[in-house]
């Protein structure tokens, strides 16, 4: 049995997460129209999430505030956690999804690849060497932190490879665009799939 149109349209979730370090409200719809409403204390992350949403044809709303007087780490990490949690909830039993995707995205001189298995087995591999440690005030180490927490909480296998590039902004941008497009493909409904795409019978 494949997923019905009603089930597909309902693939969305929301989460409120408040700690001593951050206060986050996040809503995510897998089957969206590429619309985002982003209010965080990390402007570069806003830009990357906007790209991710547009290229994945998701709908994403984030209101996040954190202890950026220390640094951006907690805010970026916790947004990754919240996005992963809502993705996992929105997909439910994963009936009818394609499950796998591999996408290359160029951004001028940079080329990034994202490979996804919506597997219920969290794993993250990251291959990227950037020419600079920061984009503006944003610490590029936090790209790893965001992606790892997203993969962990969504319980997906995620491989990210930046094959080459000269401009750090371009390289990170290619990653987030590829992430959106790969996740869109992996979570899309394949009408040929009966049940879940696994010989185990469950994901």
C-alpha cells in the first residue's frame, strides 16, 4: 500500500525547545513550496536555511534566540537538533518514500555532493576542507555541528563531500543547496513502492 495524497500533504511537524542556552520554535513541512520564515541570531545560518528550504521545496519557520554573546555554537547546534526531530516526525513510518538520493550541486568554482539514506540508522560522514575558518562572523566549524545533529536526530545516514572550491561561502552554499535537493528526492513518494523501501519491512 502506498501513501495517499492526504498522508503526503500531512507530512509536517513542529517543536519548541527551550534550554538555558537557547529558545527555539521550529515548524517544518516536507511537502511545501519553498517558503521560509527565519528569525535567528545567526544571519549566515538564516541564509543557508533559506537556500535549503528553497531548493528542497520545503516550508520552514524558525524563531531561535541563544547565547550568542558566548558564540553561535549552541544556537546552530540546537536548530540542527530541532530540524532533525521535525523531519523524523514528519516522515512517520516512511511508507512509499524513495529513501536514497545523491545530488551534486555546483556553486561557481565549488562543487558539493550530498548522499542520503533515510534509514533510521544515524550516521554522518563529512569531507570538506575550506580555505578560510570564517564567513563573515560565522565559524565554518559549525557547518559540521549542524549537519551532524540533523543526521542524528532525523536518524538518517548523511554523507557530505565538498570536492573542491576556492571561496568558502560558495562551498558552504553548495552544501546546503545539495542537502535540500537530496532530502527532497529521498523523501519524495515513489508510486511503485509498496510499504517501506526495505527488505526488513520497517525503517
